């Protein structure tokens, strides 16, 4: 038994390793959120179950990646850039899908969903190129990524998505506004982290160093779990009105 325990490679965290600690806590928090969303699915009408399912998938995918990122950090003491972008390229488009799902009640078409997914993928792929592949031109890749991000922001705040939310009104409009704030404020940490991790005219931000991993980890958990809780609350409110 002792030999078995000794053969297991256990990642150890120092008491002052705040990056590793936030990786671990983020993983556990998002795994717990996944269980909550999956187990609550059958409590709602069929039209809301897909939204709750997607919320659970977002946090579950993130939890798995955070487990690997914690091990990577423990082994190399380096920011797990590759794993972060793999996580984001799966979860961020799903977060965009949530806008489509809650706006279906107002007649949202799949073209809106695919538009948001397209720009989210462009935002992430170009961000990865700038941070990990072509760092000499990080400013250019960051600019393209930023443009894609602002297209998403425009669409949900002022474009077709906003019009559909207004048409739906009530709880849907309130949920849409909250999700918009997550994208505008919550997602703002990612461009900041990009600039802190790449060379360019913004070199002063590099002083943030590994603190950005702590900010990323906390921000990821808040953004992803928060997204799901907004959708969950919308489903609860809508179900109450249906029952009444």
C-alpha cells in the first residue's frame, strides 16, 4: 500500500503559491457548478434544459482543463498558455451560444449564434497566435483579436441580439443585460492579460507577471459560473410564471 502511494505523482502546492491555489479552487468550484447545473436540468421545461445543459458543459470543460493546468503549473511554474486557449476555444463559443438559446423565445435565428461563435473563435485563435506563435507581431494579432471582441460586444449591446432581447422583454431582457455586463466587464481581464504576457507598446503591463494567472483564474470562475447562474435564474423565473 505504501509503495502504491509513493508511486502516485501528487502535485504539491507551497503555502504561498497563490497561482496553484486558485487553479485548485477554480477547478473545484467549476466542478461543483457543473454538478449543480446537470442535476437541476429536469426541474425545468424542455425549452430551458438545453440552456442549463450548456451552462454545465461550460463549467465542466473548464474544470477538467483547470485540473491539467494546476498540474502543469506545479511541474513547470509557468503559465499554461496552451491549455488556457484550448479551454477558451471550447467554452467561450458555448457562452456565446447561451445568448442565442435565451433569445429563441423572441425568434432568434441560428445565423446570430454562428456569427457570435465565428467572432469568438477569431478572437481566440488570433490571441493564441500573438501570445504563443508570433510574439514579434503580438500587437497585430492582439488588434485583430480586439476587433473581433468589440464586434461581439456591439452585437449584444446594440445589434440584433439587443433588439431581440428588447422584443422579449421581462426576465429575458434582464438576463440578457446581465450577460452583456459579464462580456463587457468580466471578459475585459483577458485583453489585459494578453498585454501583460506579450511584447508591444504596452510593455509596462508586463510588471504584473504571474499575478495575471491569479486574475485569470478568479475571473474565469466568476465569468463561467456567473453566466450559468444567470441562465439558471432565468429558467427558474420563467418556470414559475408557466406554473402560475
